[in-house]
C-alpha cells in the first residue's frame, strides 16, 4: 500500500524527462523530406510538374458536358436580364420543365452570403498589388505575433480587417478598385456557432464541480504519457466527427493543458498537437464535422447525404488518423516514452506491456498523488445536474447529426444550460457567508450602518441578486469572435482581387479543367494546390472560390476538395480555425508552447503523408460518382 505521506513533488520532479535542444536540421528534417517526396511523387505521376505530359486529355463526353454547363449558365443570365424581379416558385419543378435552372436560382438566393462574385477585372494592377501586400503582411503578423508590438492575434486580425476596409474605400474613390461589401464577407453563421459553443462549454465546465465536464476530463487522464496522448486523439477524432472540430477543441483545450500541469510534463506540445491534428482529421468524416464541409454540401450541385459523405470518408479518415498517431509517437518519442532506448523498445511498451523505470516512477507518483488528495475529492456519483448536462449534450448531438441548424442548436443548448445553472445557483447552491470582522478581544464587530441624505438607515437586502452577466457571460471569449471577423475581412478582400483563383489556374496548368482535375495524376497535384491555398487564404474561402469557379463539380470532386481542404488545416497553425482556438485557449491559461514555428515541423510531414495516402484511398473506395446525376451524365 502506498503511503499518503510520500513526498509526491520530489518523486515526480525526479522522473521528469530532461528536454534536449535539437538542432534546426534535426527539427525540420522530416518536413523537408516530406516536401521533397511530395514533389517527386507529383513529378512521376504527371511526367514533370512543368511539362505535365501524362495529363489526360478531354474526351468528347467531357466537351459535351462543358457545353451543357455553359448553356445552363446562359439560361440563368438570360432570365435575370429579361425579368430582374423573377423569383423561384415553391413547387418542385421536373427536369423537363427546368428543375436545373430552378435549383441554381434557389441556391443563389439562399446562399448569397457564401457566393463569390468575380470583381477582379475592376481592380487596377496597383490595387491588386496593394491588397495582396496588405494581406500577406498581416498573414505574417498572425503567424508570428508579438514580433514588433505586444498585440495579440484578435487585435492583429481586427486591425488588418479595418485597414482593408479603409484601403478598399480609398481604391474605390480613386478608381483603382470596386466597392468592398464588408457586410457580405463577414459570415454570421460561424460567429453565431462559436458563441453558442462557448456558451455551452462554459456552463458544462462551471455548472457543477465533479459534473459531466470533470468526468470527461478524468476519462482522459492516465499516468502513462503515450496512453494519455492516445486517449486525447481518440476523443478528439470521435468528437469532431460527431459534433464539430471547433467545438471539441474549444471544450478540451483547457482540459489538455490542465492534464499537462497535473502531470508536470516537460513539453505540452505533443498533447496539444494530438488534440488539434486529430480534431481536423476526424472532422473530415462527416458533413457536419467542420464549416467547409457544411458549405460544400450546401454548394454542391448534386445532393450529397450525410451517410453518403461518411461512407466516402470512413477509409481515408481512419488511415489518416493512424498515420498521424504513428508519426506523433515517433516524432515526440522522448516525451511519450520516457526512458526508452529506441523504437523497438517503444513497440514493446505499446504491445507487450513493458515499462521503463521512468514510467514506473511516474505511475507511483500518479497513484500517490491521487491517494494524498483522496480525502478532498467529492463523490463521483451522478447528481441531477450531471444528468441534465448529459441530456442536453445528447440532444445537442442528435440534432446536429439530424441536420438541424447548427447555430440554433448550439445557442439553444447554451441557453438551456444557462437557465438550469441560474436556477441551481439561486435555489440549491449554499449562500456565501457574510464577511464578519472581529476586534482585538475576539468579539464580532457589528456591520457598519449606512444612512441616506435624510438620515434614514439603509438596510442591506436579505439576498443579493447575482445575474449571469456577472458570473458566466463575462467568460465568453469575445476576442476569438474578433479574430474571426478580422480574418473574414482580410480574406474576403484578398479573394476579390482574383489572385488566389489566378494562382490556382496557373499552378494547375493542363489539370485546371474541371473534367480532369481529379483524374489520374492530376488529383495529387490538385490536392497539393488546395492545401497551399487553404493555408494562404483559409479553407472556407477556398471552397467559396472553387464553388464560383466550378459550380457544376461532381460529388466525387467535392469529396476530394473536402478531404484535402480539411487535412490541409494541419499543415500550418493558420490552416485551421481549430489550431487557432487551441493556441488561443492554451495561451489564456498560461501555456504558450503551441506556436507556428513549433507546429510546422510536425504538421508538414503529417499533413503530406495523410494527404497523399488518403487521396489515393478516396479515389479507390469512393462511392460518390464522378458525374452529375442531376444533369443525367452518369
């Protein structure tokens, strides 16, 4: 039996692994090898990146389909010109009477905030250069904050967005650019969703000590480092597929940091990366896993169901998760396998149950720590309030998977928990004791009496009213909302210049035609370009740009876009909102290890490995057709 009088701090400090300072070459070598391998693979598959001798040509079927698409777009333009007041009817029209045209109009009407309008021809060369310089300057500031001034990412993003608005106005009045519709580029749905998720998260965490949030946190705890990382990855993958990657990292970023502090790990980066990278990978599984998937399903010309989406993604997402986990164990083996002599011993630890002396000492320290504070731990039973939390979360997941509006569901869940928490605090929580002071003789000092201007004594209220504005709503991270608003303004203005679209067309070369961009060797070059664009202009704007450039893309092509745009989020820290949330939430509690320069050495090789292997698996096991059912080309 372990004695509770054991010096837990001394034992734990004695087994802490000593961090080693790796050289820059050792740190970046896997990333450089991965980039070289990606270039070599594309060169072999396409007969050279520049020559592209193996690019398949357009067939007669492709040319006929292209003519059909042009005819459909001409019908839409002709109808808008002849009758500007025309609106689509509510009845369902058949294909013979113009259902394709009706569908296009309905999509334009319902998704005007997401639709990209090409205004690049209204910019002068000076205007395009100026906007591009501003965007890339603030992109660097967001990647590496505090280089010049101690300004956080929310302030940088919002300042960049406001600068874009001012510069675009100056360009407009000097005839160097078009009007900038700033209201249109700020998409409210992600902002409302984030607010609802933050509200729900706060009440899950603060509603009750030992409640659902603490139970989930305790389920991730483990004295063995690699097992703790594996639990974080499994939870993050499943949670992101079931709910949304942003909500998962928003809920569990603080939990992961708390676990790192509890175990006094020398480097918390592997655990934060485990959370962020698998949240992005797992979110690729379902159409509700991330904002770009929701957008893709909405913009796709052919209907894509929830189960069809998941069936396409199950194999590549599963394999990508395994690849990411294996690379995590190999790249951070000194932290995850303390005392291990090599990869062979690591495998023995994982599959044969072996333990190094350092790991045994960590286990003893862990159980001694639990025993020493055992008298302070409250009962772990399920109270009525834990049941309420569980019911709300289950309904939350059911409505999410059922396809209901994610913004309404998240805010409703937060409001339900807010009402329950306020009722619990008002009627069940113990009242705070009055602050009683004593004199030198130990006698209580009576409270000081207060009088109004007329000399009447003012008696304090029997019960002080404490509102949600004083307790919980102040903990909503409004800085994160500012970060998103600023990024919307920056990215929206940059997309207007047409530079990302021009980059796509120029780099794709002969593969730029929609009919061949996801066939043969072109698909691997296609996903690389999508990955680069997703990290430069963000994944949601890239999907907007592709929807405007290829409005009649097939379901299979959208599956490839979804997978590559989602996996691309792991390449750099700015590639995904989930990465930014993890860094932001960790920094709030004092952990600043998750930075751009520390993320990239692992993110680049992991992303490229998952991307190429997952793309191949998706092309082999895809169930969605590479043709259009609605256009009768299958």
